[in-house]
C-alpha cells in the first residue's frame, strides 16, 4: 500500500499499532506497519530498557513513542513531591476507601502504600516535567523515528529537537481546532481520535471527525483512530480522507499483549456498549471498560473527579490494590468500542494479515459497485 503515511515513514502498511506493551510494538513494526510505544506508564529508566529491546528486534525499522505533553496545567503546577496530597480533599480519600471496603478489596501495609505513592509521584507522566524526562530518553535513542504528542501540541523546543534528529512529529487530537494548533506547532501528521477510541478522547465520532480534520489541515496527512479493528474499517478510514489508521484496543487480545488473563477474558466477553468515557482514573475523559469501579464514580454520592494529575495521585494505590486482588469486576482497563469485536486470543501478525485481506475484499467490492 502507498499513502502519504507510508511514504513519510518508509513503511509497507499504513497501520499504526499503539500499545504500552513493547512486544506488540516490536511485532507490529516487524509486520510492516509501525508500532508506537505509549510511554505514560513507563518511568524514564523503564522506557530506555524497552526502547533498546524493541530496537534489537526490529532490524532498523522505524517505530515511535507517544508521550503526554500537557500544553497547560492551569495555574501553578503541582509540586512533584508528597505535598501534592494537600491539594486532594479529604472527602475524595474517604470515598475511594469506601468503594474498596464495600467490594472487599484487601488492604496492604501502610509502608507499601507510601512507597507506591512516592514512586508514582516521583515519576508522574502527566506534567511538563514528567514529559521532559521521558523525551530526554526518546531523543537519545537513534531508532525512534516518530514522537507523538498527546494532550497538547509539541512545544517549540521539542519540535526543534525532533527535527535535529530526523524524527517526525505527530499530534493526537479530538477536534479540527486542535488539529490546526498541532500543525501550526510543527506536526508532520495528525491522529484524529474519535469518540469510539480508547483512552483520552473527545466528543466527535470518527466518521465525522476524520473528514473534518483532513479538510482542515490538508495537505498534512491524517491517521484515523477510534473504531478501527477490521479491514473494512481501515477501508472506510481511507475513504474518509485518512492516510492510514491508528489502532490500540485490537492488540489487547493478542498473545503479545501484557494484559492479564482477567482483562482479556473481560474484553472477549464485552460488547461495544460496555465501555464508557470517564474521568475517574486520570482526571481527563478517557474511554475504559465498564466496571464496578467506574460505576462507583458515576453514582450520585460520588465526588467529582479531580483534575489531572490529582485524580491519578488519588486513585493510584487503590488501582494497584484492585490489580493485586485480581478483581475482574473492578478492573478498569483503557479500551475502545472495538472491544466488542474481540472474541478470542490471536496474534499481532494474524490481525495484520486479516485486516489487509478484508481491506482488499472491501476495495474489490466497492470497485465492483462502481463498475456495475
């Protein structure tokens, strides 16, 4: 396949695989697309280890990294130390503990809680400082050819450093207005993330968003994200004006994915309706699997979620306790509406093959309609 996206990166297929799991990123890159590693859950040290690991297994093929680059944190940025806890109302702490107690989630020793929280605060990915520490690792790595800015346009110094290293800049957006800002800041390609997508996403569906953005920023190429997990959806994305697709949820059910067996089971049993946008984990709207944890935050007696990064600080230890207890009913994993298409474990290579086969069949069907 040949699109602006494949030409921009020298890849065979305009299918970009976003994942926090290095195995998925490496295998997608080896399959002819481009893997993009989500750095939000990585410390800078862990990020360096994973980038080296991916580079060793991809034979010089290009891959990317997605970094949260908050454009503004509104007023004075919270300090990266335990004093940030003073900004969290007592009511919120009490609510979190009441949810865990109601569902019988085991407690952990206080010193262990303190260590988890201290580590989380020290390595916060949601702040300007946290983004910079991860970007320093990315820019020191010769194999990374694509750096994606989420939560805001890449700052001028980031764009300059990327240009000096021959890297391309991408921007994750949920509106045409934001797409224009990313392009003005220097983005080479924009990812239009529709309402259906996992993680932080906006209010507009992919069907509406992609052509709107493609028209607004032409000739800058666009990748479609949200609701794409099959070949016919890839064909639709290109028909809407995209130059490729950015997929995330579809990789969660693969052998390469590091999702737990409990999460995979939930995904395979879920319908498209069983995900919802919520601010309960990070403070910004993000689509996740529905769970008792998410529903608790939707209840009338729940306090309003705090802004990023305070909500993440509030919930971090609680989510670790849920994870350790292997409470499938409470697990809240980032997942898009594509979750309803996942029925069983497969491989990254199989998904690539099946998507391209169905894409070709869809194109042939449309050609036959036109010819008929």
